[in-house]
């Protein structure tokens, strides 16, 4: 889970893909994201970007543990 304060600003999350080309993981304005393991599998770096004048602040990244 990713908790973000963005005041409605659009932002994009990318990660290195095949051959180092950026791969979009998310694009939108949600302030609470749940990115599934399949999207994040083998990713070691995420890049957050916005073209808005509003800052996008990352408050917390949480890795959920599978239910027992």
C-alpha cells in the first residue's frame, strides 16, 4: 500500500522495465493506492513524478503480509 498526500494532483509511478525502459505502474490522482504483487514483482525502484504545481508527498509505503 502507498499512502500519498497529493491534494488531487495527478502523478505517475514508473519502474524500470525490460531493457531499462520505464514501465508505467500507476497514473492518476488517488491518495491511497494498493498495487498488487504482480505489478511490483521484481521491482527494486519506483519513480514518482508530477507536472502539477501541487507537491505530492509520500507518507508511507507498506508491504502487506499474506493472510495466514
